């Protein structure tokens, strides 16, 4: 059976090439679209997911990270006095204007945190260190945005909303979902940079760590009962809320998923057409096998094996192309993620896609009359 399937498949090299091209195109398109979706969802909530805390206290009505609203730091002291709170830190997220050395301006997002606290700061630091941000006017950006922000090296000076700033370090791979890059600095420095006025006794978020014996959900309940006129999220809740807003409320994620579904449909159609054409070319041979006593199940397995072989070869080629695309995306503003589990899932998706396509041919074989072999 295996030999018959392989001979049928590899007999016509042109048709095999068309089949593999369709599979590779469909799989790469799916990898790119779903990879973008994973990259986007990770990017939207990366500061939350890497915060290292258990809960976030936000201004009432704030649903996602990028819309922090200032509120009085008196809430901060109420949080500190809540039973079960081990640590709490003020945190700033706000939009500002970055002025390059050549005079051009760019919108940015200021992220201000306590460099001594060990929470809320940048990660994947490739140059400089967190402690450097305790210096006056010190900021840290990601390498991806060097060109956009007109920065080349540590020590470069710029202007943020009319205040001086000096680059003291670089991160790697911290992207912003919006067109406004994240710029990290100390909480004290961050109060000077927002485009809108922000008072020294305000904060936009409070990051809260629970005592070891207190679960995040219990911490949330205690904070909600003690601190008024704010919303409290566990870190996982705030992350999900932020991801859901950007991916589905704005429609960005839905568009990516639709494109991935279209890739799947294209793949099924191309593979189905090719396997069907191959089956039609060998219809008399299949009729002969049935006349010799071959069961329908045997012929079905031949068709399905052809589909699985096509899926395996197409999958290998698609993964090679996809790895190249993923590497290219790592240097751009939109990351395409291809985790190992996703790569494994793509193999089963490829096999399933080809098997579904094979059923078009199987349906034809079901109606095949062995007597056709003896007709002129």
C-alpha cells in the first residue's frame, strides 16, 4: 500500500510541485498570521506580564495598560495599610513627545518605576543596568527603536516634552503594540515627562505584591474593600483585559485570524484539487484493484497515505521558510512568534488539512464501478 501511494504521488513531478506549493503557501500564511497574533497579544501586555507583582490598582474605568489615568498617591498609602500587602510601588504610564537631536519628534510612552524595588522595570537589558535609571534624566529604550528615536549609543541626549533626557541603556525585543515606543525611567523622572500635566503627588498605577500566604484573588478582594474609587485587577486579569481590548475590541486580532483562516481554506482547496486530479488520472488502476478484490478501505488508505506524505513534505518545507520569516521579523516592529508547541500543532494541522482534502477523492472512489475496467 505504501509503495503504491508513493508511486502515485511522485509519478507526476509537476503536479506534486503544485501540491507542495499549495501546502507550503497555506502553512506559511497560517504561521505568519497566527504568529503575528501571538506576537501582538504578547506585545500588548508585555509590561504587565513582566511586572513581577500580584495585583494592579488602576484609576476607575481603566481597562487596559495604555490608558493609565493619574490619581492621588493617597491611595498608595491606603494600599500599603491593607492586610496581606507585602510591597506596593507607584508606577507611571503616560504618553509624551520625544524630540530627536535633528529636531524631529516622535510620540512615546513613558514608563516610570522604582529602580530599587525590582518590579515593573524593563527586561532583556543588553546595555546598561537598572541602577543607571536612578540618575537624573536617565532613560532606557529598546534597540528596535534606535533609528526611529534618532539614538545611536549610550550617552546620547534628547528632549522629552521640554525636559532633558539621556540614554543610559538598551533593551532587546520590548515592542509596543502602538506606534509609540516604551521609554523606561525612574518614577521621579517620569513625573516630568508626560504631555499632560501630572502632579508630584500623583501616580497612574500602583503595583502590589501579596504576602506569601495570600492568594492574588484574596489580595484583590481586600484591596477592593479598603481602597475606594479605583479598580483592582490581579496581574493575570489585567493582562487578559489588555489583550482582549487590543485584539478584539479594536478588531486587529480578528483581522489577523480571518487571514489565517483564509490561508487554511486556500491550502485545503489546492491540495484537494491536486489529489483529486491525481486520483482521476489513476481511476482505471483503482478500478482494476477493486476488480481484483481490493476493498474500499484499502483504496481509502492509499489516498490518505498520499495526503499524509504530502503534508509531511510540505510541513518540513513550510517550517524552513517560516523560520526565515520569523528571524526577519525579530528585527522589525511586529514580531512573529513560533513557539515549539505551535510548530508541533502546525504538523497536525497540515495533516488534517490534507486528509480533509483527500476525502474529495475518497468520495469518488466510493462510487467507482470495477466493471469500468472491462469497458472499451
